[in-house]
C-alpha cells in the first residue's frame, strides 16, 4: 500500500513555538502548561496516553502505550506489572523514554531519563483508587505471558469477582509503580511547511551553556533549538 501522499496541515506562521513564549525556562512547568491546555480541550480523550519505550540489556527496543498517572519536578509516574515485558526491560536496563502526541494541537513531547521503582506504599494508595473492575483485571493477568484463549481470563475474572468485593481486592504482589526521572525533555510543534519547532531542555555538559546554541534555563536546565 502506497501511503506516501498522506498529508495533513499543522500550524501556520501565525502560530509558531518560540523561546519568548516560554515564561519560565524549565521543562516541567512548560509540560504542565501544555498538558492542562490539552486536557481542557473537549476533543481530547486521554491526554495522559503516552508511548513508553524500553530496551533490553542487549539493546532490543520495544514500545507500548500506557497511561501516565502523575508528574512533578521529581519525574513522571506510571504503574504496571513488574513481570511484564516493560517491567523486565526496566529491571535489566532502567532507562526509558516517554512520547506524547496530541493530534489536535500538532504537538508532541519526548522525555528521556532513568527509571526507579516507587515504594509499595505508593502503589497501594494508587491501586486502592482504581475502579473495582480494573483491580480485578490487574489481579487476573500475568501480563505479557501467553495463554490458551480469552476464556482463561474470563473464567479467572469470574472467580476473583466472587472472592473479592469492592474495596477488598489486594494489589498483585508484583504490580507497582515507576518514576521516570528526566534528563532530557523536548517540545515539538508541527508546522505545515514541515519547518517544525523543536526546543529541547537538558542538563548541561562541561562548558555549557555557550550562550549561542545553548542557553541558560532555570532549575539547572539548559535549552536549545533543534533543526526539524
């Protein structure tokens, strides 16, 4: 199938993403500003849907969509089974990338960093806040492992529902949270002429910023504009 002709207009020159538009030159505040704008738009279904990319210790990458469950200056939080493929990747190679794409705004954010496990107390608090059906779903799934057919899950689901009523479902022992602590965050805004805007925040190397290509930001960050 030839799909080379598929094209979509993005922003025009009246809507550029420029350095002067960033009031505070640090990425977490800018991410929150973008996120709140996306979240408040009625066209948005799940603003926190994000592609999580991990890699084995041998360099084999994989990606999947998850739902971000929180962010702060400490980093970005998500939850999953430790025994899943992503969980095993992070056990062997605790580095990851998150990629958001918000179609209606022609915007994307890429986040790279090191990952650490959150405490079980954090996992317990979040697990208790989930709907009963989601708790049952987590408990009946040995995530990423092969099964004979869907009936295996359906039967296990019915058994667990009979055992655990609302408020009684225990957190699976190998289910928990992760915190991605970013060292690089890039903001992208698409332009119809494909001369897109890309501004990347990162921590400085020796001799940076140089005041020309790399500029001093706030909270220990520097920022730079990248070619599209």
